[in-house]
C-alpha cells in the first residue's frame, strides 16, 4: 500500500508538472505569434504612410513647378486643367476598363492674400474678418483639391508600379527592427524576404540563406482595391534556441523531480532490503536458538548423570561424561563466538592488531593443523606456495580464522560421491600476494555466487539442512579481508567445486 500510494502521488505530480509546462509553452508561443503579427501590421501601415507621403511630395513638387512657371505671366492667373486617369482593372477583372476625368482650378497669385486694417471711421473690422475667412476658405479648397489629387493618383497609379519601386527595402528593415523591439522581440535575430504579386522573390536580407519552411506572411499594401501587390515573409532562425532558453526556467523543477524520484526509489530499496534483513535475522535467531539448545541440553544431561546416585561412577564413565561436557562446552563457546561476530558488522572497523606476518608461513601452520581433519574424511590437501614475496601487515588471529573458515567450508560441503581434494596455492601479482583455496565439492550455482558473502545468506537446499550454520562465515571472511585492504572473490559452478581467491597487499 505504501509503494502504491507513493507511485500514485509521484505519477500525479509528474502529470501535473507536464501539463503546466505544456500549457505555459503553448501560451508563450501564442504570445510570440501575436507580437509578430502586430509588428508586421504596423510595418505595412508604415509602408502605406511612406507611399502616401511620397505621392504628396511629388504632387507638391509638380504644383510648385507649375506655380513658378505661371507666376511669370502676371500677378493673377487662373488655370483649369483636365486630367484623365485610366483604371485598367477594377475589382480584379482585366476585361473592364474605365476612364475618369476631373477638372482642377488653380488660382495663383504672386504675392498671396493681403489684408489691410484701416484706421478710418466705418465698419472696417467686419470687412477685415470677412476677407480673412474668404482667404481661409480658398486655402482649404486648394488643400482639399491637392489631397483629392493625391488620393486619385494612389488609387489609379500605385497598382501599376512594381513592388520594388513602391518599397524602400532599407526602410523596411528599419521598420521591422523598430516594431519588433516595440513588441518585446528586439533581441531575437530575424530574416525577411519580399515577393511580388506573382510570388517571385524581389528582395531578401543579406544573411538569409535558403528558403525556410515556416515563416510569418503579411500582404503588402492590403488596402489596394482587389489587387495582390506582394507578400512579406519574416522568419526567426534562432526561434528554437529561444524556446530552449524559455524552457530553462523549468530545469530546476525537472532536476528536483529527478532527485525526488531517486529518493523515492532509494527509499523503496531500503524498505525491501530492511524487510529482507529482518526476515534473515529472524531465521538467524531461530537457527541460533536451535543450535544453542543442543549443547545446553547435552551438558544438562551429563550434569544430571553425575548427580544421579544410581549411575555407577567408574573412572571410564567419569572420563566419558567429562569429555562430553568439555566437547559441548567448546561447541557452545564456538556458537557464542559466531553470535558475537554479528557485532563486527555493525562497526566500520573491527579492533584489529596489525603486525608483519608471512602468508606462506601462516598457511603452512594452518595446513598442518587442518591436515588431520581432511584425512579423517579420506581426503588429501595439496599445497603449492609459489609466492616469492609473502610478507604483509595483518592481524594474525583474524587472518588465520579466514583461512580456517574457507578450509572448513570445503570439508562441510564436500561431494558425497568422491574423495575430498583441497588445493592451497599462492603467487604474486604486481604488488599483491594471491591466496587460492580450491576444493572439489558440490559447488555453487551461478545465481547464488554473488550472494554468498552477504550476511545471514545461505545457499538454499530445499528442506534438507545437512550443514548447520548462521550464514555469517563468508560474510566474516569478506569483512576481515576488506579490513586488510584486500579483495576476495569466488569462482564456482554446480557440482564442479569452489575456489576462493584472495588478494592482499604486500609490505612496501
């Protein structure tokens, strides 16, 4: 239930975080697109204003030239000019044409209107005001006629001009820079190109290479009557980089989520590991209780025999009973020593006493002591101590126990159908001395080989337990070897025997 609840909580958290990131990313993309569209609309508006100003300037230049030429004829001249414009296409239909005519009356004076305020008696102020109003009316009509001319020229002449004559591309680039900056996009590089009404490219910026697949499009001069004039294409080559920059704000959140996932996984691992360790300790306690009850009951029985007056106290009987008590006491002490080894694993460093020892000499003594036990099972022990350098710094007692434990395992797990053969050898590798203890016993399956050094672990044998123990022997061996800055590994196969190889550093 705890694992399920943690998985559900973490999954919900990740889904919510993903939804939030996706929503925020989509919102930012929409904001970016809207800013670009606003900038393009204003750029096109600026181009239309530029064209209007250019036509107005041309009209003023023409009128000024006409005024200069006409002023030479007299102080007052009135001219009437008939202008005609032909619209080749109206509403997009090339088969229909129309001619519009309009008259223009221009009154030019050499000196302009003059107003005099008389000092004589009479209603001169009223006359003066009337003259000023008449002058303003004439000026208004003149300006109105000028604007009408400009509007008509834009309507009927602008469409006939090529798009490259209607746009100053340097100004277009400037307008793009200004408007993108005004919309908060000034720090993003951009490229642009312009096509005419036939989709033929007429201009592109200097840094633009190729034709991007995705671009923002804006029609140029959209207010022209029913005629396509050209299109402006705007692209942002580093848009992906910008999106990545925007996503960087989510990096801390993602990292924290990963850390949370690792903590979650580690917590689950520790929970299962502690549960397994607890089960193994329970098995250990049950096994230990059984192992301790046997020598205690035997010693108790021997003591009752000594107290029983009905049992004959012959010397042979007393010797036998005392021998049983001594053997069972040793057995009990050995079992207690095994239990005390558990405390060794609860500390980082055991209380070891190091001194200079010779590994070959130590193995000679262990083999001599163990030889009798091997021969008692019709076995043989072979030695091949080839290490030329064998001096190490070690705790002699604990390292001797390591060698005894490995040899004792060879005897315990001997093969029932063949005689025991135990090989002990040493050699040198670089600055290490290597000790190998190999037997021809029942061996260990590959799947159990990596776990034999774990505390309380015993290779499963079904319901048959021919060898008693707590699963601490090899764990104790590994702990002692590691405290000597060495390494140990096992090589085995089922029914092929087992070899334990120990590497210990030499004295430098």
